[in-house]
């Protein structure tokens, strides 16, 4: 902790102490209330994984639910949606853009493409609206009911671009009951978080809810080249959501409006940070310092609205879901992460082969979606639903390059434009053949077309003006069939066969190339055998599965390398298999533990597939072809850890009539990952174990709480990503953050 920041801690501590005392007085003066029943068994978790409300234990899908208490702990240090990395079996996430461009992987399947036009095989759905562009996927997590992670192809009900799975976010909805909360925290690095929500009845038919989030971090990384202290690493991230719900008999309408504003640093690249021949930091590396001659800043504004309409018509429910999402952003970074000319001999180790300073922008991104769905109301034997879906996106992307040595003058400019139209017809059915056997099946017909155009106006490498276009399109079936056997009231087993696809993609980063690249549609067929069980008087819940899949024409992105560009390629075949489990249990009424883990094996099978190797000097472990490219047949997929594990534990000690001291800890682990398609000694991340700790006291039956927290409490320093075209540039995880938090509920 620096001296300059210590007064803030004193003010914060005084504020929290005052709030603590005031809340205690209110609690003492208030009339006695009926204490809530102490949970001694696991509560039923309802999910909407198949677009209807069902008990988690009855849904035959590999599925993890992250509840608000877990999300609250994971995000205490200001982490965005990337906090979900390794927090559920088979789920990993990374980014090279900072807080605005998460890239998710499920069962090893993902996409490391950093283009704003990049598609991903993990679909993210926020309040039933698909967030297609990667920029939209970074919306902060606050005031959520829960997060559902659906593993494996979801080709029937979610369709295109979900061959790996779906991550589904559900906001807390308005109700006639007055509810709300407010919480504030402050920690090291000047990390501050304020979050609040308030909802209740507006009239006999209308209810509303408003929630907001503000996150801040001071700059904490010094730039030794400019001499500026705390120059990088800071941000101001704000988001708001307003909802109104109308209910009248068999009709309801839910209106949702949301927005996000972000200003701060882009990812801070660390030039020459990786030791040649090793995946370790070079001597003298300091996470709190950089030596850079380029600029770094980031701005984002997104907003959207959606309308959910439901009519209950006798034995059926008709649903209409309309969504609009818009985004603008600009992100500028010192890509090489170092300097061109050293001012002192000590700076010589940070000199890079050539300066690279680039920016990407979204002048506009507009997405419209519409879904109509007709479903049977819940029946004992037979349930079904049918629907239509429409998607339309209009996006413009600007790519810039700046001459660092010429006062950062613009020397490269290109604009990409794309219009995407997709539509689908889908249906699913669930039929209970007898008391012990149930079968589910679904199918979807999808059509996808894109009109893509890119214009280069200025090239940093001497290329002239350029104009290129492409119009990929595709149409195909996807679906699933699942059988579920009820072995006892508390044990189900299921077998599932599912397929899915990702629509064709196009890539056109033409600042450093004269061509665009396209990828054919990828398809996947997956087999899964699972168990869902509860035991010990409903105090233990264990869900587990094994799976295997084969993917054809997997879309891959060859990033960087010695050709200094990206290109899309298709791998002839990719095989994967593994196992996953989720465990939750009350060991005592005051001690609850959760655990999850996975083993994921991935293997590329394409003897002729090759990619460019590093341009910065590295130790390539793959065989090379005649052109000097790496042959990647047999390699695992990038950013695909074999092992993922997560554990949480909470122990409470009752105190007085309504209070409790508690300790909560969470730990997540992922094994080694490769950053690129080719294998090298340098560009990989060592196994990573990070933990969090929370010590606190709550009173008034949990309605008020004060706690000390720590994230990355072991202060682990780890390489979590890299750039390979100019030098051995690294991305690094955040240091330990320790702070204090106060929360109150209505």
C-alpha cells in the first residue's frame, strides 16, 4: 500500500465503521422479526436451460449453476465476466483486450481470434438475448439471479455458434415485493466497487427494478520510459439496468433497458518478458512496471433494450422476445510492449525488433433479434415447444496503425463492414414413456448469410489502396436426442447425442496483408453419458458426466507469427473426450462445500495443416514443413487446459440471536495451456492456482454484513497470454487485492 493511498483507507474504514454502528442501532431499536429458517439441506435449483423452468436435477444436460453468493465472492476485486474462468468444469476464458473482449472456451473449444468480427463457438445469452459480437459479451455481472453454464452442443434451442456450449445470464426480475440491496468495497490498487438495486410494486399490475454498478481501479503500473507513475492498469467501468414488469392475468410484459460505459487501459503488453527457451519471466521483470513508448487507452459504450411478452392461452404459452443491442468502442495499445530506442543502458533489454502501435474501433454495431415461441404448459407425460428465430447485425470496424517514432502519426487505416442475416425454425419435445424412462428430442433448421467488405486506405508497409469482398452463406440441420432413466427418486442417468455448427466466418485484417481469409462452417457430433443424484437426506448433490466429440472443419485462427497477421483456417478433424463433475454438500448446518472438476483431452487431426511460427525467436517443438511452417497435427487446442478444478467452502459461527461470524474461501486451478496452435517452449502458461478469502460478520439475520476480502491471496505471478510476431510479449495476471466490503439488504 502506498502512502498516497492510505488516507482513502482511513476514510473508507471510518465510513464502514459508522454504517456498522448505525445498522446495529437500527437492528436493536427495530421490532423483533421472525428469524429465517436455517438451511440444513440443499435447496432446489430451477434452471431455464431448455427455455422452460425445470429442476436442475431433471434436466439431462451437463450443466453448472453459479449462484449470486459465488459471483459476489469471485468479483470482489473488480473482475468482470472473466471471473468465470475455471470457476465451472471445462470452462476457461482469456483476453488480449482487457475488460471488453472475453474469449470463452468449453471442453477445449473456443477461438483466440482478436478481430472485432471474430465469431466464437461458445454462445453467451443475457436475459434470453444472444450477445453475438465479442464486445457485447463483456457486460458486467451484477444483480443476477444466477448463471447457467451449458456444456456441449446446444443446436436445437440456441442454434448457430453454440457447438461448444452456452453461458446463460439471468438478471433478477421485478416483483411486487419490495427488495433491494447496496454494497460498497475498497481495496488495494485503489480498487473500489459500488453496487445497488431496488425493486418493488409500482401499481397493482406494474412492478419495477433498477440496478447499477460502478467499478474503479487506480493506475498501478509505472512506465519507466516516460517516467510516469501509475500510468496504466486503471479503469472506470459503469453499468445500469432498468426493468418494468406488467402482469395481468394470463398476460405479462417485461421491458429491460441497460447500458455500460468504460474508460481505462487496454491490455498492458509486456515486451521481451518471456525467457528464450522457457515459459518463465526474464530476469528483472516487475509486474508493477513497464518500459513502453506507445500509447494505451480504451473507451466503450454499449446499450440495449429487450421486450419479453407472454400470453397464457389455455394449455399453451406464446412468447415473443425482441432484442436490440448497440455498441461503439475504441481500443489503442502498444502491441510490441517495449521501446524502439533505449534512453539508458538499463532499458536496453526492453528494446523490441520494431515498434507496433495499433488500435481497433467499432464506429457502430447494431444487432436485432426476434424470437417467437409456442409451448405447451407443463404436463406430466408430454411437453413440447416450437419457434422461429431471426438475427440481423450491421457492423463497421476500423483498424488503425500509428508510427510510434513519428509522433504517433497515423500510417495505416482500413474499414471492415459486414451485414449478417440469420433465421431458424426449431422445435423440441419431451415425452415420458413410463415412470422410469423419458425421452427428449429437438431439431433446428438454420440459414446464415453474410455480406462482407473491407477497404484499405493506408498501409503501414507500403501497400496501396485495396477493396475486397466476400459473401459466405450456409444452411443446415442441427439437433439432439436424449434418454433419461430414473433409477430412484434421487438418481437419474441420461445418454445424449447432439450436434451443432458454427456459421462460416470471414477475416480481413488487411493493414499487413493483401487478402482476406474465410473459414467453412464447422460441425460437431457429441456423445454424453451423465448422472444426476442427491443423497444423505438431500444434503449432498453430485452430478457427473463423461463425453466425447468429433468436430469436422473446426474454425481456427492462426494468430500473429512471422507473417504479422491473422488468418482463418479449417482443421479437417478434431477429437475430444473427457469427464466432468459438480458436487455440493452441507457437511454440517453451518459448513457447506462445493467442488467441481474436469478432464478435457483435445487433439487436432490433420496431417497437412500448418501455421506460421513466431517471428520473435522461440523454440518450436513441432516439425516444420518445407516452407518453415509448423505442422500441428496431433497438437492440443490453444487455451485448452486438460485439468480444471474449483472448490469453495463456507463455515459460519452463530453469534447472539441474529448474528454470525463466517469464513469463505474459493480456489480454482487450471493445468498448463498453449497459447498458439503450434507448440513452443515459450508460449505456454504454467499451471495456475489462485485463491480467494473472505472473513466477515453478518447480523439482522444476514441483512447487514461487513467483511475483509482477498483475491489472488498468494499473489501468484503468471504468464496468461502472449504475442509472438515481434518479440516474446506476455500478458500477466493481476496482483493480490485486499479490501473491505459492507453490504445491506432491505
